[in-house]
């Protein structure tokens, strides 16, 4: 197997594993901060127990996110050295700021939060977890701004055969970066809400700590409901941005082959496994794709046939991933609206609680599918329109990459088993018991 395929597989394995932990870090830090704020404001010690219990799960998840993120960044030098040499002036500066500013701020205050219980005032301790949450969000923005630049490069000049930074402000404030950040973070918040709801449902089904887990469930439910609804609306704007900046990706997402005005979407559509066109196109909705892309039912949408075969992304994988993401997004809206309607009678609705419990993995799948659309749909470019992925790979022996790929899969597989076993163990055990009353 050639070095390009092996390097892509290795980077994909590292990225998808790392992103199992990132969304929960972003969202759970905010939920824990909300719980601790409720304790500080109300004096109700049950909220303090909640902050400690969910905070323990947050810490386990955070530690795994850090470990997997470090090894991921190393690959830019080992597997993608030509990419790093070509655009490192831009991409490297964003990663450097993320590490030296946001990550160190987050790491410092998470230590204050972990060891500060009973050592600093409740208000100051609460400020620490809000700083952790804020720093985590800031860290995500720098990473996503770097990825957005790869999707839509701006603010650079070509000099001495390299892309060099010309306008840093353009890079970090471009519309593509803002929309991608909002979309990604909203998905992380949905995942975190369902994580808390699912674990709470597990205990409510067993009538354990009913007051504790009912409060936890309701906080997470409102959080997940707001961002599930927001994600549906925001996804429309995201589609419009993709249509403008990456028209071949949009065409692959919809397996749209013929350039036409009033472009339809189909209720049932199956792309061919190879070659052009679709096997099935049933029940068209005239103009729906044109509206999704340009807010105009009569707009012209460019089809894949107008792009050279070597410039088209893998259609089937992009198409399926997009539908998994959208379908699950709609399911999250249904589940959170249903939950909101019965929020005062959760223990009387075991069927709903079981749905939510078994739904814990689904936001993980939706988030991974979203990144599949973003990254696979960008191919064959590593930097859109500027550098092909095939030109970015390091000139190394394929055997070296194959060996490291196997090592990554085995190590990450073991790490994943341990991490999720630990979280499951603490989640099932529940919160620490109330102190005995003297």
C-alpha cells in the first residue's frame, strides 16, 4: 500500500479517536460550571455533589483528550512534512497560539479546580471552572480556524514557493471559520447534554438518587434542546457557505451530477458504487437543493459532471456521512422536545428514559460523521485549491508508516477501552454519598 493511503489512514485514526473526547470536554465543562454556579448561588449542597460527580467524568475525558491531541500534532512533522513546509507559516502560528495561550490557561485552572475544593472560596472555585470552560472554547476556536483555513484559504501570499501569512486578522475572522466553529461547538454541546441525560436516565430507571439525577437530567435537557434546535437552523447557513466556497463538496454531499437551476433533492437517493450518476432517484423535491445552497429555489447548482474526475471528492462516503449527520440531528430534536414536554414526570416515562440511555453513542456518531463530510469532502485537496493531499505527504518508506499505523490502532484501541471502562465505572457508581448527619 502506498505511503499516501497509509498516512491518510493513520491521520484519520488519530483524528477520529481524539475527537471522541474533545466534544465532551467542551460541553461538560460548561454543564459542570452551571451546576457549581447553582450551588454558589443557592447554597444547595446537592448541586455541589453534582459538580463533583460530573466533574470527575470530565477530568477522565479531559486527560484522554490531551494525550491523544499531542500525538496527533506530531503527525504534521512525521507524515505531512511537505504540507508543514509549504503552509507552516500560517497553520503553525494558529496551533502555537492554541497551545501557549488557550491550552495552558485551561490546564492551569483545571488544576486549581481539582485541588481547590475547600481550599479557596466557593466563588473563586466557581470562577476557576468557568475559566476552564472558556479556555477550552478558545482552544477549539484556534484549532477550527486552522482547519477552516485549509477548507478556505485566505490572508496569505505566495513567496519563495511557500504560502506565507499576509493578514492574520483575515485568517481568524473569516466567515468560514466562524460558521465552522459554531457548527462544531453546537454539536459538542448536544453530545454533552445527551451524555449527562443518558447517565441520569440509567440511574432514574433504577430509582437511585432520584432528586440528584432528575436535576442533572433537566439541566442537560435544556442545554441539549437549545443547541439541537440551533444546529438545525445553523446547518442551513453552513450549507450555503459550503456551496459558495466548495461547490464540489456540496455536489458530493447530495450526489448531484447535473448542473441545473431549480435543483431538486430526493427523498430516496442512492449513488452508484462506481462511475457517475445515481442508482435510484425517487420523489424529487424541486428547487430544494437550490434553496439549501443559495436561499433561492431557482438558483443554479453546479453538478459533479462539471468537475474533472480527479477533482471530485469520494462521493459515496461523503453522501452517506452527510445523511447520518443530518438524520441524527433531526432525531436529537425529537428526543429533546419529547423530554422537555415530560420533564416534570421523567420517572413515570421509563420508555423515554431507555431511549435516552441507548442514545448516548449517537451524538458521537453524528460528530464523527460531520468531520467525515468536512475532511473527505475536501479531497483531493489538503488546502482547498492550493495544495493537493498527494503533494503534502512525507517522503518516507511505506513500511514505516504501516508499522506506526498498526501501533496507533493497537495503542488507541487499548486506551479507548480503558478510558470508556473508567467512565462507565464511575458513571454507574453514582455520586459520593451524603455526609452523615451528626
